[in-house]
């Protein structure tokens, strides 16, 4: 059995980009995305515009994974054209490079650490810490993890969290967060007034709401699932955090394509330099990667993930709010 550094080294051959394939996935996805966007504007029937709007949302998600890989230096490095496209897409998706890269890199380096995992991720409180919180602090903590907050991630996580909050906290460092917000509002106003409300709905509101909701949930379930393990800083290791604290999300082939194989999240955390299109290769080649804890997009699995609220170090698992109340009674 490969463990520790040996396991990480075993993934290294898959962290080799196939340059032509990288350009193909970028340009083909971008072309399909622009075609779907055109369909939301110029489609002659509501059914066509609605279908294009949903497709646009799913292609936005795939484009985001490509952007995500670029920021991890997994693909298309040292290309000015790629950098321009990715920077523009980061602004378009309300995830400008400064805040996204800073928070996401921190998340990778501190995934599942009890006292520092909340930056770039959903907050985690131990039973003791939650018990010591005021009513307001508890309400805030639970609200961030609430299904409605994740469902409306377009407003709560992307517009507010990624753009407004980051710029308000450090304007000089995150000036591009303000640029992203201004451009988004300008695009929305332009489409609303130069076309009509229905076009605005199909081109802006619906695709952003769908893709941000899916993205917000995927990120939640990748680190908040039955069997997840959190560690104190002194007990933390990189490979253990990847395999025990990052899920393998089972999806069908269509969803795997649109989500850029992000379901292989435990492998991505083990080696973020593996291009998303090579993650299945690593999974099939290395037996140790096929033992990860699993979840899926089934309603029953989603319900189980949403029930998890607080880390209980005594039983070494996440517990529900109901369980917390029972143990504190």
C-alpha cells in the first residue's frame, strides 16, 4: 500500500499537461458557452432560450474548472492568450484572480485543519467551540452552512463573499473584486435595457443562479460529508487531509463532463497539478485512490451532508444540530 510521500509521488506522472488537449478543452468549451449564450439572446422560442440558459449554466461550470486548473498551474502556463482569457473569465464569474487564488491556495494548504480551515471554505466549529458561542455567533455559523445560503450562492457566496466582502476587507489587494462587480452590474443593465427582461433572465439571472448553486454545493459536499475527518494542526498531514477529508463524488458521465471531473476531489487535493482531464487516469491506475469516502448528488446523500453541522472530537465525526442538543442536555 502506497502512503504518504510515496502516494503523492505516484500521482506525479499524471501531473503532466497534454498541451494540445488543454487548448482543445478550453476553446471547445468556450465556443459552446458562447453559442449557448447566443441562444439565450436570439432563440425564437421560450423553450429554446430556456434550454440554452441551462446549457449555458453547465458550460459556465466547466469553464470555471478550466479556470481553476489554470490558477493551480496545471494547464496552459506561460501563455499570454490563456492568461487573458482566464483573467477575463475570472472577472465574469465573480471570482477575480486575487481573492480566488489567495483563498483557494490557503484552502489547499489547510484543508481539514480545525483551527484554520474556514478561510476559503465553509467554517467548522468543534462541539466545545459551538457551545461557547453567543446566540448571534451560532446563528451566523449555521446560516453560512444553511441550504438556502448555498442555493442562492450567486448572491451570498459569489457577489457578497467573493466580491463585496473581499474588496471591503482589503481594497488595495482585491481591487479586481470591485472591477468584477462593476462589470457584472454593467452587463446586467446593458442586457436588461438594450434587450428585455426575459433576455436578462435567461442570460444572467438563471445561468448564474444555477451554476453558482451547483458550485457552492459541490464545494460544500467535497469537505462536509459522512465520514469526513478534521484534525488539530499538530495531527494534520497533507495526504491524510486529501484522502480522509475530501470526498469522491460519484456522478454520471454527463455531469462529470460538465463539472470537469471535480468529483475526483480527493485526487485533486493530493496533487493539484493534475489537469482535470487526467484525474480519471490517476484514479484507475492507483488502487489506493479508489478507497476514498464517497457521496453523490442523490437527494438522500445531499440531505445527509446538510445535516452535518459540528465536529465532535470525542466521537471523531461531524454531528447534527439535533445530536449536539442531545449531548448537551
